[in-house]
């Protein structure tokens, strides 16, 4: 499968960025306190798994409308879908107004009909300019016709569906889910709505499993504008999705996780399961070479180390020959007796043959291969190889994660261990999974850090995701391709300079985001503290100059300490205002456009 290299555009980077200068300019904060019934609706889980805690604790309950700047929505404790609007012309918040009543939500978090353990928080998304998808957290999804949402008129329900029930015969869990993404497509005269929901399968003695349900609705062409379910798909994994989006034509899904997602059910095309195990009467395939002659391997950012335990009846040798010409491939083969156990042509990435060394003692045969591209951690040694060995506590054979960290070229201090969220043993990959044949068509390596956040920069486009690049945060936008083309192209859309570095130092962070015009980035903690980072200090450059007289490239950092409005449970970033949803009030931080 093609491997996508996320190579930043050098024109969008600032190698001489000198960091952020704290601004003491106050940030005006407008607040609208809630009535006893208008505070946000939330459901708390009794499950203590990490995935449940992340899904229920980190969900953004304030949903921005990409088609109407300055407008966002949340669901209150009695099931009213409330509209929050900031009038940029007048510089003030408009009174919150209800646009729809969800009948199944009650103030105590249950509706008396569903198992509380199967209930999730309500969620909504806007797949088009005139439609909204609303999930009640119990398995029911409503398609709402909104009309022109800038008018604030009441919304109408077009259809009410329970798509999960169609999959019960395939072992999918009964209960609710959380909406992740949706797309509205008109094709061949048909109006289709595609949407993704996330569901967790908590297992008492094992790691929780994540289920992604991909449903397709079709609108009736005659009669009332009702929607019917025409297709359902399910993907499963042991990893939590850190980014999930449908592509332009809803022909594939992009998922970033530390564990691969695979199709387990498709109502349109049967999913081919794993090959059945041969019976005793059937011929059994010969075991792989590494199973006959097992080895273990570890890696650092610069080197891969392979170790064999020696046996008296096995002779080990290495054939390593550099390329003899510009068009001639180099050769690396590791033999156990006359069997090739490791073939250099199948390795995940190229190695430096001149720096490859091997040593032997009475018990071990060790091979050290230096990577041609240092700093990239390999997710596997070669297809079908054993997993990377995890060193035990106190094992000095592999350096700890905080050894030889790459320096920060743009700031005065190096990266620190806290910069890496999950340490060196977790590796994240972005995969594109096609609905046509259920295969992974493209992969992109994300390294040890997951995507920092996702944001919709322009209405109607798939969400953009941000990744670390040195100390910066680079945003990547999926590019459109022709219908039917199994292709995936990601373009570097913009950069938040040094945002990855400052984000890594905020240990209490809850929400990350940026403005649609990339004018600022934000780190919001769960209580009171908000950090704003603008890439430019303005025309004056904060009044700083180098000794040579050249202008200093510096950004602006603003810290906002809020009053005690309770926990922040939602955030919406606009170009000139940052809207926060707290337990007791709606807050608007007025930002001056540069």
C-alpha cells in the first residue's frame, strides 16, 4: 500500500521564529450565566476504563457551525438545543435561544427506557448548510431540517432512526454512541447522508474495544422528505481513534490511532474474515523463517537492533553488500543455516549498509542496523515480523525515552520527556480504509504523538488535523480527488509556530484548537485557565530588535484567568472570538484581529 510522507511546506515554516512574548493587554470576557435549566447536559460513566474516561471527559459539548461564523450549539439539561451567537458587528453575545427540543433527555441523565450503562452524551454535527444530525446518546439519531440557521428559527425533524438495531445480528452492541463526522452528498440524483458514530465495548478483563459505525441514509425522492437507512458498516479496533473523518466522496474513512482499524461488517459487501485454520487432515503451511529461528528486535530513533539466541545446531551469518552502482540495489540478508530470516529489501525503511555491524558471543548473535532516516520510529521490522520487544523495568539494553531527544532548533530549550504524550512504545498511524474492498489503501506515519486536535477550516471540507513537527504544529488538509479514485493526498495547510512546544508544557490541558484563519492557537484547561498564542505580535514586533537591527520574529502569548464558572465542557474558536461553554455560564473572549 502507498505510504504517505507528511512533509511540511518550507514556505509555511519559520526557522527563525523566536518564541512568544507575554502580553499584558487584558482580554475582554463576556459572560452569560445560565438559568437553573439551561446549564449543559452531561452524562457520567460508571466504567473506569481509560477509553470511557477519555470519551466522556474530553467530549466537546459546544459544536461550532462552520456555515455560520459566530454560531455554536449545545444541549441543555432538559433537552433544549440552544443556539449561542456572537454578533461581531456589535461586539456582544446575543441571548441564547432554543431551536429544537429533544424529547428523550431528562435532567437526571436517563430517559427511563434505556440501560444507563449503554447511554452516552448527546452529540450533534452539521453535514450540510441546511441539515443537522442529532444523537440522543441512546442509539437514536435524528435528521433535522434547519433551513437558514442565521435566522434562529425553530428546526424540524425529518426522520428518527435507530441504525444500530440493523446490525444486532452481527454482534454489534445495543446502545448509544457519539457522532464523529458526517457528509451530505448528492450523486446520481440521490441525496445521501453519511455519518460516523463511536461506541465503546468495555471488557472486564481486557482492553476496551472501540467500534466505529458508518451509516448511510438516503432521502426519499417522493412524498415527505424522510430518510431511510440504506447501508451500515462497522470497523473495530483495540485503539482509540484520535482523528476520524470521511473523505470528500464518502468512499473511505480516515482513522488515526495507535492500533489498526478493520472492517468487521458491511451490509452491502460481505467482509472477508481471516483464513480458517487448517484441520489436521489438511496440509499446513510451513512456518515463517523467523518462527523457525526466532529473534527479538528493539530500536532507538537512530538504530535497529536484532538479537538471536544462539543454538549449537544453528549457524548464523550476515551478507551485507552496498550498492555497486546508481541503479543497483544494496543487499542485506541474515541467514540461520541456509534459511534467509531477514531480507533487507523487506524492511520498513532503508538502512545504512556501511554502518551495519554484527557481533557474536557464546550466547547471543547481535546485529545493529543504522537507519538512513534517523528520528523515525518503525511500526514494524518487516511485514509479518514479530512485534518489537518491550524492555523490562531496569533493562539497560535500550536507552530510556528521555535519552537523545531531538533538540528544538527554534527555541533556546530542548524538548523534554513531557513533550511525548505516550512515551516511545506507542506509535500512531493514519490509515485510509476503503468501503469498496475493505482494504487499507494508504498509510501515514505520525510517530509517537497522536494528532493534537482537529478543526474545520472551511465549511463542507473534511476536518483538518494538527500534528507535531519539531516544536511546531502543522495542519494537514485532505485534498479532493476524482470520484472513484482510490487516492489520498494530504496538503500542509498552515502552521502554528512553536505551538507543539508550548502545548507539551501544559499538563492540565483539556481542549486544543485554533481559529479557522489560523490566527491563533488555544490551550484550554478544565478550570479557569486559558492560554492564547498568536503567531504575530503585530507590525511593531513587540518593540524588540536584534543587535544587527533586523526585525525580531516573535508571537504573542496571552493568559486569561477566568472566574469560577465550573468546569469548561466545550470550546468553539472563531477568528475574532473564543467561545467557552462552562457548567455555569457561556463565556466569550474577545480577540483583536491582527
